[in-house]
């Protein structure tokens, strides 16, 4: 669905009428972004290790 809407979204953003939405779209990270997935996974693993270490001390 997202791919099908891409031409309309590009046109809307090119109008300059939606600067807040455009900034969000540029800055936002999608959940299917491999870098975001890696960082989230690493954070989860590190949180788990920290929790386990806190229990054992």
C-alpha cells in the first residue's frame, strides 16, 4: 500500500504545504529499517543482560 501512495505523497510534499509532516517523514525511521531493527534488538539484548546481572549481584 505504501508503494502505491508514493507518487501522491511526493506530489503533496513538493507543494510545501505540509512542512511538519515533511520533517516527520524525513526524520522518522520505519520499523522495516534494518538499522532500526538492529539497534532495537541490541538494546533488548543489553537490557536483558543488565537485568540478569542486577539480579545476581
